C-alpha cells in the first residue's frame, strides 16, 4: 500500500500576514507595547493611581520611588505642585495616541481622495493638486504647522487640525503613485467594460489594491503626529496647561532640569518609547505586506 503525500494546507491571507509579521522581533515587541499602552489609555481612569491634575501639597517634587526620599505611593514622583507623574504620563499617552489616530485618519482620508483624483484623472486636475502638494512640501513641516496653529489660535484641537493638514501631502503622493500603477491593469479595464462608474472604479476597484502602502504610512504617521503634537505642546501652542500632555509636561519642567531631572526624563522617555514602538510596528507591517520583502 503506497503512502499518500498530503500537500500542506495553504495559509489564508491573514495567516500569511501574521506569519511574516511575527518573524520581525522588533515589530512584534512594538505591537505588544502598543497593545499594553492602548489598554492603559482606554482604562486610564482605573489604571492611573491619582487624578492627573489633582495637587498634593504635602508631596512636592518627590523623586521616583526607588530614589532616596521617594514614596511608593507616587511611583514616578511628583512635580513642583504635587501632581502625580505616573498619572499624568498615562493620561498624556492617552491624549497623544488618540489624537494621533484622529490626525492620521483626517489626513489619510483627505490625502487619499486628492491622490485618487490626481492619479485617475491626470491632466489639469493632476497638475493643480500636485503643484499645491509641492508648495506644501517646500515649507518645513514644523514651520508650516506653527503657521497654521498661529492662524487658528493655540489649542489642542487647532494643533491636531494643523498637523493633519501638513500630513496630507505624503498620502496624496503615495496614493497617486499607486493609482498610476494600477489604473491601466486588466482588472480595471474589465470593470470599465462591465459598466462600472468613475467613483466605483476609484473607491471600490482601485483603492483596495493601494491599501498596503497606505497602512504602513498611517502607522508611521501616528509616530510623526505624536512627535509634532509634543513639539507644539513644548512650544506652548498645543495643549494648554493643566492638560496632561507629554510635550506640555516637558515645557513645564524645563526649569527643573538640574534640581529634579525626572520631571524631564520621564515624559521624554514616554515619547521616545511610543514613537519607537510605532516605527518598529510600521517596519514589520511593511515587511509583511510587501511581496518583494517576503522570503
């Protein structure tokens, strides 16, 4: 009786993606870290030991608990008016992550629409949109963001709008390039012959085949949004005190760099870890979604 060789069961697209993604250890660590941070952000009111803006006048400028003079009741110490640093970091991370997601969604939606129009129609539409994009890219992003916030007025909402506007060009260029490479393929021609309208061709037929690079760009965009939001907060034109925002915390603690350096180090490390985690996850997504990088 001959042995029958069984062929391996083919992986589903999701299983194949996860197979390649988890081979990148850095991306896997970044994903786990982001998941933990996301849970802490969602349940901040439960996880945070204190109200982030509550002042404890009996515990001013306490160092972290493992330093001399520290108190395990305030694990990361307190600031100059007695606010718990750990609670402010948790709420600040929630603000940075959720506002960063909102910024990326706004900029991606607008950028994808403009990129689809430029890539599909071409001609004068393409020239007008891309010259506008070129003008925006010719101005340093932080300088352009500061200009927009100055016009709208300093606030967290206006800072988010400004960062979203400045982030649009990258999505426009990426979407346009993908549309130009896809719009003349056979499946698009077949859809035209079948009677599909222009909007159906752009959003139902072409756009799903352009999503892989956009997903990677969105992941990287979150880290950029967190950095720019922190930069605006540090400059005093983003979130306004006493809002617990990481950049604002850095700005408030500048005068204590010598006497209480944990006030600067802690929010700085929080920004570093958040941005690093999203960048690592973005690298993993790029490797898993790009067929050329698969072994």
